């Protein structure tokens, strides 16, 4: 669940940043993808840490 939320949040943040910088559609999509990927990895590690700590 944390991973999915991270991906969506990252895509939105990346898209907004690219839009503020007056990027074209390709720029917005690239920023959204990269930020979604980064936030997904952060969410994955957070999930792993939470599961390891609960055992």
C-alpha cells in the first residue's frame, strides 16, 4: 500500500515540478515517471523496514 501511494504521490509531484518549469509534455511525463520511480523505491524500503521491525 505504501508503495502504490508513493508512486502516485511521486508522479503528481514530478508532473507539477515539470509544469512549473514550463516543460513540454515529454518533460512532464519524464519527470512524473522518474519521481514515481524514486518514491516507489522509498516506499518499498519503508515497507521492508516496517515489516522487519514488527517481527
